C-alpha cells in the first residue's frame, strides 16, 4: 500500500513538472515612471483650451484663434451705445453671451453713431461704441482728451435698404442721381423727379442727424450730386426737403413708410428683412443688396459696421475684453440671421489682431 502511494505521488510530481515546462512564460511589462504618462483628468475635470504661447500672435490670428471665453466665469457690467444699425447685431451677441452664462449686466443703447461716440469719447460713460461709420478725427481728439485711444473692430457689412410700401406700384429701381433728387428740396412731388410718377407729395422717413446711417447716406448719395466737396450744402439740401420725418428709431421709419403709398425711406438692411412683408426694397442702378453685391461694392450704398473700445478699458475690465473677444469669435454665426452680411475674412482677422494687440502689449 505504501509502495503504491509512493508511486502515485512520484507520478504527480513528474506531471506537474512537465506542465510547468510546457506553459508559456509570463510577459513582464515594466511600469513607466510617473513622468512618462500624463495623469488622466478626473471625471469632473474639463480640459481648458489655451492659446499656445510659442505661437506668434500673427499666427494665432491666421488660424482664427483667440483665447477661449467662458462667460459664466465673468463678473461685472458692460455698457455699449451707438449706431441703431449695429444695435440688433450687438443685441444678438449679448443674448447669446447671457445664454452662455454671463450673469452681469450688458447694456446696449441705440442712440446713433454720433451720440455713441460722444458718450465714449466726451463723457466717458461707455465701454464700447457701436458705429455704422468710421470714427472721425475730431472724435479721436475728444477721446484722447480723456485719455482714451479708440481701437476699431470691424464686425460686419451693411447694405442700406431704400424702401417703399407694398402699395407703391410706380417705383422699383432708381439711379443715384434720382435718389438724391427724391431726398432733396428740389422735389416736392414725385412727378418732380420723373414725369411718369404720380403728382403726389413725396413723404420722406429718414434717420436722425446723429445716426451714422444719415451721415453715410449724405456722403454716398447726396454729396456726389449736390455737394461735390461741400458736404454742408449736400446736408442742407437734404434737411430742407418737404415732408421730412426723422427718427433715431428705425421701427418708427418702418411704420411711416409702410403706412403710405407715396412714402419712401432708408435704413440698415436688417430692418428691411424684419419687415419685408410690409415693405419692398428698391434696386439702385439695377443692383439689389445682397452679400455678394455688398462685399464687392457693386451695390452702391453698402458700408462696414464697427465696434470701438480702448486698451485700458479692456485691461481694467476683463469682462469687456472677453465680450469683444466673444463678439469677434461668434459674430459670423448670427450676422446673417440678424440681416447683415459678414465682414471679409481679412477684415475679421484684422479685428482679432487688434484685440490681441490691445490685450497683450
């Protein structure tokens, strides 16, 4: 019995040795040093996108890169005022900025480009000036007098819409010369412009004199016909026209034109798109406003849109710098829906470069 147990035990030992010899050797993987592999972020950790410091500023703009903005992390107030034309675009950006988490107050006043520059350059009330024209030399001097150096940011392109009511059945296209006469003291009746038009008084609804839209119309339409180099005369002929109603509120102009077959007016293209069920826009020299005709300059009365700020404001109020960054980053996502046209790629890159220069120098 003992002998049998011994034999069985011996056999088991031999079998175990054979199986061990046939089994594959385990693969040994060296454990990397702590510095070899970066630690994985925790489930609650959100990676932050940061502009690489080794990329030159100009290259950052070339790639369309600006530092990421988190509106929810910002505090403080932001105050902008100016152009009624830029207003709906700034309002759309403001709403999106709030939706993305900004809890502070963003105030946007629609008071006209001239009045906006006055609040920015003379009284120093605002952080941002909205404008549908470039800042004037006299306004720059006013800014400098209160230690502000205005920085220009191009944000889009507008085409002025010249509109009549849906009831108008005699006017579809005008030349610049005819348009200037329509808005001048030379014409009281429509028939004074063209004998085929009705012998009815022209009812004119136009922006106020503080509006960049008013200034632009005088320069682009009235000046070539009535002023040549005398802008004062071109403006005088305009303001002395009969049946002239002015308002800084474009909605008032819309209602005035829509209410009469013999009315005519003009304002930013966005207000036409909002009211195209009650208004019709005219072509100028056979060209209708569109993205292509506005950007190429083929449409005779198209113009750039701007916002302005100051480097010291942007540095002392990070929420203002962040808002402008957010504006430039997101403007093309909303501008067509608002009713305007995007700025050219080069113009937007220049605006981003201006932001980087203001915040990094």
